[in-house]
C-alpha cells in the first residue's frame, strides 16, 4: 500500500509518500509544494494543483490521508488554506485515489498514542517510525508524514466508505 500524507496549506503543502506493508514502513519521498507570498491566489492554487498532479504521476499512490483544517483566529487565512485544500482534493479526485481526512487530534493519537502530544513529540515519533536521521523540515513535511503514519495505523485502509470520507 502506497500512502500519500498531506498537510494542506497555501504557502507550504507538506507531503510524505510511504509504503506500508506487513506493518512496516518504507519512506519513498517527502517534501513540500511551495507557493510564493505576494503571488495571485489563482496562480498559487494552480501551482498546488500542478504539484499534486506531479506526485500522482511520479508514484503509484493507493490512498491519501489529509489533515482536516483547524482555524484559531484568522478567518481570511483559513479561507485561503481551505481553497488550497480543495485544489488538493480535486487533484486526488482526478486521479481517482481515495481520500481520508484526519483531525490533528487523530493524527497525534495515531502517531504518539496520545491526542494532546506536542509538535516535538510527533516529530520524534515520525523520525523513529521511519528510521530517519533527522526531523523532516519544514514542520509541514513532518506533519504530512505523521498523517500518512496515522492513516496506516487506522482501520480505514482499503475500506473507503464513500468517495471522500471528509
């Protein structure tokens, strides 16, 4: 099973591609799709869409895990991030890959066994699970890998209930 984990954003979209087989992980790739501040929103969304499509062309992805959005204060920023997440989901739909959403609490629970784990704990667990020499940077990349690990540890693999289980 090849899993693509996504941490959605407008400036930085973290991604992690993992193989999960016989309860073991193999890291295939990880990184970020970035868009420059100051660029028109439509152009930024197009860059995200093209970057996602490139991932689907490079890897034979079976399922996608994506983090649900959580907004604290800035609704304007939240709307832009939601648009970027929508473009990401559109790319998944065009490639006919099932998508599963996870709350930040579910991701922390799935990686650390504790839903209130802090960012450092999650990063250390991601590094340990995947046998990496250092914590992936930027943080969005480590978060995307955590989403992929969470999806692998969920009981949802291969059991899609609907087109998108958002």
